[in-house]
C-alpha cells in the first residue's frame, strides 16, 4: 500500500557544500565507491563490441545488473558491480587487459556536461583541476590524485581501497581515460613519459606497455599517468568556453544527477533504476547498494523512515507519471508496479491520493 513519506533527518551535506573528496566521503551514505550510469551504459556498449551481447548479458546477471537499468535513468551503482561485470566478460573471452582496451575505446564525450566542463578549460592544468573537483558526478567516493615530481605531474584516480574482483580492469581503464584529457590539449599523437600501475607481474607489465605505448613503472599505490610540468600550460586548441564560475550544483543540474547524500536518497535512486525490471524488493536494493538488509534497515531508521515507506513513495510517484503521461491500461500499470491484482493497485492508489487511478488520469487529461 502507498504511504506518506516519513519524517527524515535533514542531511548536513547539501550539494552546494560538497567541495572536496573528504567532504564527499563524509556525505556518501554507502561509504563506498559509485559509478554514474552514464559510464556504465557506454561500457556495456563497448563490451558488446568486444565480446558479444550474449556473454555480456550473462555477465550483467552475475554482477546483479540488467540492461533495463541503463535505459535513460540517471543515477549511480556501486563501482564494484562494474568491476565484476568487466571481469566476468574478461574471463569469458580470456582477456586479462579488457579494462585497458575499454579505456582506449572509451568516448570521453559520453560524460556529456562533465566532459564539456573539463575539456572547456583554458589550459591542461585547469582541466585536471576541474576534473578533480567534479569527479563526484561520475565516480562518487573516488578521487583524482595529483602528485608532482621535479619534472612531472602524475595524474591518477584513486578508488580508496577498492579490492573487489576485477578492480585492476578499472585501474587500467582509468589510465587511458586520463590520457584522453591530455591528448585534447597536447594532440592525438601525445603519449605519457611513463605510466604507473600497481601490477608487478613482468608479463602483464609488458602487455600494458604495448597497449599504452610507453614505459610502465610497477608497484605504484595508485595508477597514474606522467605528464611533463611544461605541458600543463598547453592552451585549449578549441575555443574555450566563456570564463565564468560554474558551481558543482549547476553541473549536476546539467547532468540531471546529484550524488545521493542520505541513505533514503540512495534507495530512491536504486528503486528508480530497478523499476523497469520489477526488482524492487528490499534484499535486491540492499545488494545493489553493497550493504546487508539489516544495515539498510538501520540506516533508514536513523533517518526517520523505512524501506516500505520509501518504496511506497517511489511507486506512487511513478504511478502518477504513468497515468498522466501514457495511455497504458490500468492493469498493465499495476503489474509494472508490482501489483498482480488490479484491485489492489486501485485500492492502494486511492488510499495515497484520494482518487482512483481512472479518476486521476481524467483529471490530469482535463488539465
């Protein structure tokens, strides 16, 4: 049955206050690493190209994912799920460095407003700083690292202790994505002076050297790309965007997404993503959030609500949208929302809104 939203604790982590990875980690309700569905959808397209749809579908299932989750819905999933997905495909086709190949083929413009924000910087140094500040819109919980030597800046992406199966694919892929930003300013023929990786196996290092076209330095804590300090002043080869201050809130608006700042918001995002599959039960949502059902219950209870209340609100909102924006029969809407009995759907909707589904639709059409 639909229910009214419970009182929830106001989060001290408003979007306009998130200015650093440290603050972001404090505000991350799952205390984990996430990836924007924008990236995941593009990665799935690339995996189809490398391995074929059947293998990718099986790997999505192993990772607890589904293609319907990628259908135009904004949100995040655990970074670990992407790692498991890529690793499952890599094992199926016998490619130890599939992540690196995905990184090489990755279209940076897929990030939309984020890529325009980064690549619209006046120079390369500003581009990396923009990427560092705005990473929360593509990889909440991760961090762009900038380590300076006497002659170089080593730019990396640190996922802060991610140790799941397949994480090396994400590490290797990130190197090539970082390289794409540098090439925008330094030219398509540019290669880094060296690349740093945690990998230590000689054979694997040799393969990475061939893929990256440069020297590989093994045993690093964080994978990184070495860029000469003198190259950081390289100007944008295209006309830079007009100089103005873009807040992270404005960027989030353009991307139609904001990282969840409470567990309730995280649950709402996951329910929205999974609504197309009908997998909206508490255990499934907890698994996608990389926590246990009891931890999910405790977190929601601390915020003054329950999973049942949150789910009821999401289902109610989706019911209103389907009734007002589509001609879908009422029985089909009820089934899509998890009601096998149309009468149960009508009764629940009327309890929540005071109108039957048909009366609500007529009122919306009249307006």
